[in-house]
């Protein structure tokens, strides 16, 4: 009985000691109160015998980036006193220079920590700690790393190209991703130019490297605008102050490094360039409502196939027009318009655009093809083509011109009325088809009213099952890996040829050519002929062109076409070159 009483007394005493725990409190601390812009410091929040609330960092994030979080719990019982600590550790980086304040934090009981003042020094300042001292002394004029941006024009016109150069200075060891701009509106369109350049340099006797990034910026409205700050996220590697090296005592302090591994830690770095204010000018009144094209230079050129000034009546004449503009985006280019010509029918194709970088500037090119089919003989004039643009260097409205071309059409006339009649017949056939479809629908509706409810249920159930089966078949067909491959389009070319589906054959040939030569897209047979370089194949394509665009009787042998195509497919090897919109005259 005495043992039981003694045990109960011990348990009661232990319980009392736990109940009589220390008073709840909260405190914050940092490892340094002075830090260069871009470098990190450690913030610790200690909840002692206190219930920590859900972390709310919205106020802290106004002036600091939170780049690391760690939580831990400690429970200590010393001399009958129970103490529990809940610790939150944050690695934070200040967003700007000057005097900043880490805000107070609260626990669930309403206790609050004291705010902490932080002095943020200019980026690149080295903070040293003198021997036998806990104070941190900033050492100016010793650059570690920094970043700044500059522009070539702070008073551009709206949508005019601005070249933005971002320089990152580093004394060595800085790693990270490419900078990004902190955009929060649609005032800017930004495009990277080329690849980063790395050059060595010496700053005040110290070896450094400069990493240069270039961007083309296009303001989208006039007025006072601000180029946003660029943000770089990276890190440096360093050994911790207290290294854990189990071999240091046996083999010397640098054994781990000599063996190729070190106990290093990452020190996060966030750098920001300063925003830049610009005054963007509006479109000048001299533009007179024309398409606004502010550029360094604009050129127009064309290419004819065949390259001559004499053509035959009913012959398909291919013309490709190129518009090249320096210092503009591809979506800034105006669409090319081909003027109508009496006695010539035209079949313009959709324009294609391409953007590239030339001599540190954005260059955009538009290519548009047109097929002319003359229907009468005689001399004709292809009208000139004009594009108005604004020269940002001379600040003048200029005009890029493609001169008119005189052509001579020979052969027997093919009256335009015949073409109109063909168009009318197509329209009439579509109307008749529509009327027939309408009558058929009406007849089906009348029959539907006579069907019994049981028939409706059977038909509906059958249609539902049929729909599921068709969906499965279509999904299998869509997911078939061969449908989009070269073999598939090879079979499609032969199938369309044997079916005498000339438009389908044209599309299949162009897709086959794009697959064969690894091009993004082929727009017409002229481009395909330039890739294949075969006379027999070119002749077959010309025959197919005549069948597509003229009403003349053209002799076309299916077997001959298939034979030529099979030889070409086996003879020509697939190419890995990318299709270029840029013609030879621009190279």
C-alpha cells in the first residue's frame, strides 16, 4: 500500500510540474541587421509555450521575398519545469534599398513580438565582420554582384522598338535562371534578342564577368510609361561556418575538397533592376490614318514562276511577294493586297510570317503567294504595290513600292463569261443541293410522325450504340501514330490521285513535302518544286495546277503521275532543314 501511495504522489507531482509550465511568449530574431540588396538573411520566430497560428506572411512580403521556410519543435523538462518551443525559420531577401522593418508577429494567445529594423545597403556592398566583434561593418567599393538595365531611347513612338540591355556583374560563382520582367499590365510587348553574352572585365582592380541580356521592347500606348523591373533569381555556393567533415582530424582539413566533394550550402540571391520611365509619343498626324508601321527600314520584293514577261492564256502564273521590315513584330505587318485586273482571275493564298534577329534587332517578314490565270490575250499591267511606313530615324512618312509589271499574254482567248458561267453553275449546283437536302429533311420529318413510340425507342437506342462505336473508331484513328507520318501522306497522295480528287491531291502533296523536308508548311507547288529539283515531277505539278485553276482540257495520266511520284519519294531523302521565308535576295 505504501508503494502505491508513493507512486501516486510521484505522478501527481509530475502532473503539477507540467501544469505549472512557463508563461507563453513569442520572440523574433535575425542573423544580421545590415544586408546588401539581393542577398539573404535568416529570420527566426520562436513561439515559447504558445500555440502558433497559421503563418500569415502578407505584411512581410511587402518588402521581402521569402525564399525558404523550415519548422521545428523542441520540448524540454528541466528541474520539473516544462518548456515547449515551436520555431519557424525563414530565409528572406529585401526587395529594395534603405531602412526596412520586419513587422511584428502574433501567437494564438494575442502575444506579439517586437519589430526588427533592417538596413539594406546597395547591391554589391560587401559586409564584413571584424575579429572579436559581433557587429557587421559595411565595406563599400567592393563589388560582389549587381544588375542594371539601360535603354537606347527614352522618347519613342508608340509601338516603336526599344533596345533594352540588362547587365549582370558577378565576381564569380553566381548561378541561376534567365531574368524575367515583373509585368502586371499590357503596356509592353517584350521579346528576347539572341543569346546571353559573357565577357570578362576588371572593376577597380577586381576580376569580374559581365553577363549581358538584350530585349526588344514595344510600348503599346502613348504617354508616360514605366519599363518594369527585371528580376533575377539565383544562388551562390559557400561552405558553412561549421562544417561537418568526419575526416578532418585524420587526414587534414581539406580532404573532402581534394576528393571532389564539399559540404557546401546554397545562398539564395535575388536581384532586381530599377524601373525606367519613358515618354511615348503618339502616332503623328502625318500618318493620316494609314496603317502604322514604325520601322528602321521596309522593303518589298517579288518572285515570279515562270520568271518571264510572256505567258499563255489559261496558264497558271505564280507570284510570291515578300514584305521585310526591320524593328517591328510580325503582327505589326499590314496584310498585302493584290489589286483586281480585268481579264485575269486571281487566287491569293493566306500570308505566312516569320520573325528573326539581325544585327541586334527584330526583323519580320511576310510572304504571300498569288496565282494569276489570264483569260484573254494582249498586253496587261500588273499594278504596283505600295506600303506606307514611318522611318523612326528620319521621322518621315515613306513608301515602299513594288513597281508595276507589263506582261504579254498570247494564245486563244478564253472569255471571262465562261469563268463566270462556271462560278454560276457551281452556285446553282449548291442551291439545287440545298433544296434537295431541304426536301429530304422534310420528307424524313413527315415519315418520323408516322413512326410508333416503340420504333422511336429502338432507333434511339441503336443510334446511341452506333454513336459510341463511331466515337471509339474515330479516337483510334485520331490516335494512330501513322496518320500524321510520312507513310500516311504518301498513301494519301496515291489515293487522291486515283480518286481524281485534285484539290485533295494538292493538299496531300504539300503536306507530304512538308513532312519529307521537315518544313513547318508548304504553301504552293512552287515551293515544293524548289525542294525536289526534278523536271518530270515539276511537269506533273504544272499539269495539276492547270487542272485546278483552268477550264481547259488538260491531258493527265494517273499512272504516269503515280510512277513519277513513287520514283521521287524513293530518290529524295528526307531533309532536316527548316523552311525559311527569307528569299535569297535578302541573305
